[in-house]
């Protein structure tokens, strides 16, 4: 169970999930009902928002923290497929399809989410079709953004894929240590390899390559950059390559 649940959610029209214009014509009683029945949930690291195969009973807007999406196969293996951060919406695929969740969502850090019961969301959309269109547009943009990120990653060398993923993790799990940087990796290397679409053996070879460059040192639960400046320079060089290869789509971040 979540550690805390309250009703101090931000105003629906200002959270950014749906353009504010979609709320303008909404009756006051509808806004009141939404405000009264949605909640803010605070979950501890390791807790789950939902499990693969479970019924979709809510939508979740991540207000802070990091959530990992995990998928199991028929052999019982479970791998991380996506890292979700502040501003993203979770649970919408199962919601739109009215089907069980295809992934599990667990908290890699302490997490705060806006919890919107599925029946309440459906009722709100029935009352305001402009709201429903705004929601659908938002979801399409999130999916486009995710697809673009995957394409950008696949265009990189394996070394650069690993560095970009570690840079993303550093934003949430990085701690300065002198001139260096320590990244507490929240998932196993096998999961990192799965997220990047590479084999475990390839991941191991890539780690040895990066260590031979003196750029990073890997241990069981963390990664250490002896020089944070050099690490950021390497990331900037990779980002420059991505920008040159793929024009900005103008899509909102998911």
C-alpha cells in the first residue's frame, strides 16, 4: 500500500496533462467532482502502482520520482522496458484499450503521483468531449516522443547508447563526489541491456571498453565517473551527433 494518500492535488487545468483550453467550457460541478475524487499518492521505493495482468482501475500522472515499467515473458523472466520520470502518464494504454496491464510499474525511488480513478476519467470524458480530445492528443504526443527516443538511441553505437542511458539516470540518481560523479544505478545491467536492445554479452564488452577509456568505473550497484566534466563532454558530443542526424520534431516531452 502507498505510504500516504491525500486530496491536495494540483488544479486539473494547470498540471499540463491536457491543454488548459480544454477545461475552459467545463461545468464547475464537474471540476469539483474531479478535484474531490482524484488523489495524490506517495509511494516508497519498491512499491508498485500496478502489476502486469492486473485490471486497469486508474491513470497515474508522475509528479516526482522515477517509475520503472517491467514486462515478464512466458519463461518467467522479467525485464525493464522503460524508465518513466516526472510529467509522464502511466496506465493509459490499458485504459484506452480497456484491457489488463501489459507491464508492471514499480517505484525506483520515492514517487508522488496524481491518481485518477479510471471510472472517473471515463465519466469526465463523457461530459466533455473536448477534454477527451485533449487527452488523446496528449497521449499521441507521448507515444511519438517515446518512438523518436527509441529511434535516436538505435542510431547510436552501443557505447553511446550506454552513456546516454547513464546520463538519464544521473539526473535522478547522480551525486557529485569531488571532481567526479557517482550514479546509483536503480536496475541491473541485464535490465539496462534490455532497455537498450543489446545482448548481455555485448553490454559486458561495452562496459570494458568504457572503463578502458578511463571515462567510467562500474561496480555492482553504481557507476563512478572520475571526472564529471569529461563525462558531460562525452554526452554533449553524443547529443550533438543526435541533433545533426535527427531534426527536432517539436513534440512535447512524455
